[in-house]
């Protein structure tokens, strides 16, 4: 911790607290996430270690880079590159909470590239959502938060554990069926739809109604796009 000077808190939740920090004696800013381990089950702590193990080997322009990870007496600390903001905040500031088509296409290209990299290494992210896509200072969209990520063994072709954020869950996960990398692609499709239309394709605050919509509702396709984009979605 001595290497980093806390500047301000930029996020907090059940997962822990995130700070923007400066590496001492430099002008380099980083994001530092502190996950309190007190009271956590050994399985949760092992999951944190697995997340670090998965992410530390990633080198891709559209995946947030992990710079450091270490333990303190009461926390696991993960240091990553610092991005400008997440996609959810960017969308909420936009007129009508929609982004221009060319911006959506650019983000799509970046995250498809990140997912292709992950899937080619047999890793499923399993929690693709706007809050887990960061926008860098260079304009690059970067995938982050690998808390639910799973490295599939060579003998694995499908997964069965239910992980993710309900608004962006694929039907096979909602139906508790085996799933593969296509579940990540479904989640990305939901996000791109939301960026064009303002809301996710299946939007409600009631979880039972949401599950029913994902299973049964036909999609009301956005009109402010072109045939190429609709075909992609």
C-alpha cells in the first residue's frame, strides 16, 4: 500500500471500495479496489484469488489491465489501470439515454474483440453489463470485473452455475440450462440494444416478470439504426 496515495473514493458496494490513486513520485493514476476479507467465507476469498489469477495474464487493449494484487491483514487489494468512466454513466448522461450509432458500433467492435480473446482462451466472463465496460481516456472500451469469470477446463463444453446480472442474462441461464460463450454474446447484444433504445430489451423491476419476458417476449427492435446493425444484433 505504501506505493499508492489515495486521492478519492469512486465506488463502493458489497464487493468493497474503489479508489483513484496516484503511484507515489509519479503522475500515474490507477484504480485501487480493496475487498474486505473479514467475515468472508474461505470460498469467497478463494474466488477473489481466482479472479486475480485469471486477470493477471490478460494483455489486450480492450480488457482493463491489472497492474498489481496483494493481501493486507484484512483485505485483498487489486490495482488496475484507471479509466475515465463506465458505460452506464456515459449512457445516463446522453440525450434520451441513447448513444449515436457510430459510437455504439465502435463500442461493439471493442467488446467483441475482448470477448473473442477471452473465448479463444476458454474463459467466460459471465457478467457483461454496462457497469463492467469502462471507457478509457483514449476512447477505448475496456471490459472489467472478472469476479464471475470462469476458466473452462479442456473437458468442459458447457457450464451450469447461474451467474450474471438478470437484465442481461441469456435465456439458457434463466432456464437453468447448460450454456457456453454464447451467453456472453447475448449479454453484449442486450447492452448494444440498450445503447440504441435507452432501456434493455427486457426491462422491468420485477424479477418474476423479467424472467417471463426473457423467456417469451418478442423484441421491439430500435428504429434509429440501419439494416447492418439490426442484422448484427
